[in-house]
């Protein structure tokens, strides 16, 4: 079932999803759309005209307008809650401006009550104007439009405030937990009101002055609590009722977890008193082939990919994610560093947050922290990333201001920030680090020993690292308690920052992603441990083995230098390595085979003949590297706890479709992710197959995206055309609002492949 995440602060009976039936206008054209919607992802990236540039993946940005009509609902107050609009949104109701919001990554609520028709038979019109034309404003793909959910909320003038229930674990000891619940009541009437707040068996009186708020709190004991952890993410529910004159006027159900967190230099990070080494991934907000469209099912899919890859923490780089994303982390078991901003007062791009910070930083931090503070997955707040003004004295004052804004609404978690250096200056940042509870090191954890000697109380974690440094970073965290963890850049490939993580051949455009003019052949990155179709690259299996001591072995083959040309690496790349034993034209020439394992010995066989036996240990970085003269057939790596094989695939014979789920909710919001594989007659994936395909969806479903992990393919991912890359592609299907069957067909030069999804 799809997880439709409702905003906290109003009860389910008082709100309705407002995503369906919008009219979207841009550049003189009007179409019907259902939210979430991102107009950029429907466009073809164009390096010549794409205003977002190499950072934004060459997409256009621009301006758009959304319209919808609705009847005036019952309720003293009517509000529209926007989970995210990118960006600079203005909201008009019946021709009058009702509100605006600048930052594209934080939620906001607009009170539309004064602008509605009192005649409930008359249609109201809401217009949302979105301006993403000031480019460039983001260093990665932002998308454009109302890309997150919208909710229509109704409530009495006396009500529980938005995000007004705050649950914390005060203590866990001796088989008992003490839980504290704070409830904030809003009185938006013109007279003082008496409210009764009930939490479980407890009752709290609140006399709330006109036009003001009042917060009350209570604590209670939970005997033999089931603690929330990464392995056992148990969640509780708190039911809060608001009564006036004996009548329930508002009710809210809030999920929370009972858990404790602690950080120090002697014992590192502890969750519920137990030490945890943090194996983290930085993840941007886009959902790959879907662009910025934040469907709950896509957010869940993304978190599952990171969980299955062995990560235990995600850093939301470099902006607040969605509520659905954090709900998924809560329920699946994933720690989170919740990050507010990329930069501060000195611009990285001409129209970035530096143009907004002085007017709304406090509002945006409060929007993030108030929304997210009940999530047990969130273990730290991050206030910034690689700020440009880090060598200026004012940066310390800015860090204090932002931290103060966090602590105004939550003091239960440490505050961090990611610092870096692009030159030899580093120690000059000590006053900046002093502001932070945990120092974030981007690519700088090699400074840990000298920093620890100079400042023995500094707690550190590496908030970004290069993928190829996996072994070194794992050892650093394992051997130094004051280094809490490592977060690789990145866990998942993403759109924008075009060309990061690429390798290239002589004759291709040289240089890094940030070379003058960017990398116009790329629309996204290839630095993730997992690609946008969910395929785990060999580096993912290696990292997982290091951190999680998995048994058995994994095998992959390094592309021979010269096979397609002389290979050149870039900063965030790893050597192109594949699950492939298909290297035609390389017969009799040496090729390197890598086996990742913590078993002490590995034997490699080619066509049942022993090639070599190698010892594996920390000295070999838990890799066995074999040089083999290529011949088609089957490779088999054998270790004590298991074996793995790679076989030469034959010619493409058919397409194989595999859905993550074959039944989805008939709510118009659920998604199925369908993997497309090119296989030979024996069912083996053909690793170099590039097959053009056309996708059709009929019945109770809608095609949302089709594509591959090839970031050099500029076909819009929302078109029905895809060309497989490395033998793989993906199709994303959205459910209709009626139950039934959806038939998916993928046609190509191979026999047409079909499957059926049920919507229920």
C-alpha cells in the first residue's frame, strides 16, 4: 500500500489531499495535472538553452502557474498546506494574494479563510504562481513546480497548533522509559478560551489568550518499552485530544519512537546505549527518473535502496527532505542528519539562498525542525554545507544565529555543519567548529589525528567522502572513537551536478564536472553506490562488506584499460567495474577480477579450472585481485562461506520485467517500479545490451517514467521511450484512482514483454 503521509498538527478528519485536478500553464500552454508535479522533468535537457546549467542538469526552470477550483468547506478556518514548491511561490485565492514563500525546500501554510466565498455553492479559485526563472539558483537538480503534496485543512479557531505535539524520550532505565509530550494550542479567535488537553489518561488545562498560543506538557512512564533502533524500528502512537466545554474540537495522532542518543569522544555514537559505527550516505532530494516529483512510494523506494546497500544513516544533502522520506526512515530503520541549507550569505550561485537568508532563515529552520523533531530517525540537525564565507569572521556569528534558531524549537539533538577546505587553511576554522556539537568534515577526515591532538574534545564525522576511499575511511572510524562515521558522496546517483563521478576516455571532453563550461554530455552524476534504477555497483557491495561483515563473497571485473579507450578517472569516480564476463575482442589478454570478502582464502576458477588461490586480510583491504587471460565461459570464486559466479551471456533473446510490487493502492498516488532487463536464451543479463524500447500502459495505471542509468541519455525520462544501458532499464507506473488491472507492455526489436499490475 502507498504511505500517504499527512501533515502533523491537524487531525485526519480535518484535512484532505489537494493534489488532484489542477490546471498547469506555462509558455502559453495549459494542461491538466495531478500533483506532485515537476515541469522540468518533462523537458529535454539542453546544454545550449538550459538555464539551470551544468549544476541543474541543463533543464529550463522558468515560470509556471497552477489553478484549481473548490467549494468552501465547513470549518471556522481553512488553510492550504504546501509540503514544497520550487520555488518563490505566490498563492492567490479569488484574485487576492493570500501568501508567499521563497525557499523551495521547506513546507509552508497559507490561511485562505478571509478570501473564500461565504456562499458554499460558489467555486473558489486558487492560483499558485511559481517562479524558478532566476537561474542558476541551485547546485544540483531542483525541479520546478508544486513537486510535493498539497493539503486542504479545516479547523476550529481553537486548535492544536501545526506541528504542535512534541514527543521526547526523557529517560530509559531499568526496563522503563519516561516520555514527555508537549502540546501547543493555538487560539485564533478574538477572545480568551479555556482548553482541556488529554494525552492518554492525563488531562491538562490551558487558558489561551485571544490570538495567542499556550504550551502544556506532561510525562508518563512506559514499562518494558520497545526501543526504536536501526535493526528494530518500533514506533508508538500518541493520541492527543483538545476539548472545549466537554466537546472534542481537535484530535491528533502522532507517531514517535522511544530511543536515546549520545555522542562523545570516548565512546563515539551510542543508540540506546549501544555503540554504532555510522556508515552513511549523502542523498539529494530528486527521485531519479521521476525528477523532483516526491511521491511517497518513491521516497520509500529510495530509503529501501540505501538500507539494502548496507547504509545506516542518510544525510539529506543539502536541504530538508519530505515528511514521507523521514516516515520511511522511521519505519525501515535508517538514521538521518537533517540538513537545512547548502550555503549562507556569500553566494555559490547568483540566485541561491544568499538572496533569502536574511529575510527567512529562522522561518525556514523552524519549518524543518518543528516538522521533523518527532522522527526518531533524526539524530542531528545540520545548518550548512561548505559555506563560501568560511574564512570571514562573520561566519561564526551566522553559525551561532542558525544554531540558536534550531535550539529555539528543539534542544534534544546535536547541531552539525559540513566544513571543507580548498587550500591549506584548516586550523583557522577552530572558532567555527567551537559553535558546533559535532564537526562535519567534507573530504578532510585525514586531519583527524592532528585536530584531536589540538582539540581533544571535538567530536567529528566525515560528512562527505570520495567513493574510492571506502577502506581508509572505514578503518578511521573503526579505530578512533571520536570519529563517529563516514558519509560517502553519494549513496544514489542523482540529476544535476552533471558529470560528477564520471570516468572518461581519451578523446572525450577532459576534466572534472566543474571544468569551465561543465560537462554538456551529462545530465546527472555517476558517483552513487547505487544507480537510479536500483542496481548496486560493485563499490556498494565492497562498502557493505567492510561495514557489515557480511559472509560470503562478491565478484566483479575491472574494465581493461584500452578496451574502449584509455580510461581517465575524476575525483568522485571509481574504476569502471562490472558484473560482467563479456569482453569480446579481448580473448587471451589479461583482465583483473576482484573478489570482496572477509573470508581468509579465495579460489578463482575459470571454466572449472583453478586459476589461483589468494589470501585475503586487512592487508589486502579485504580484496582478492586476480589477473586472468580472458576467455568466454564461467568464472567462479569460492570462499569458505560461499561462492559466486559470472558467466558469459549470449545474444539478446528477450526482455524480462520484474516489479518491486505487483499490487499497488488505487489511490492515484502509489507507484510500481519495474526493472527491465535484456536477457539471453538462458536468462542471463546481456551486460552491454543497448536496446531501444517503447513502453505502453493501459487500464488502471499511468506511465510516469521510463529510462536507464545512463546519465548521457537526454531522452526525457517521462517519455515512453527508453534505451537499455548495461542491459537494464526501469519503468515507473502510477496507479489510477479506481481498482482494477494495469497492463504494461515494452516493445522493441525483441519480442514484446508484458506484465499486469493490480490496483486495489
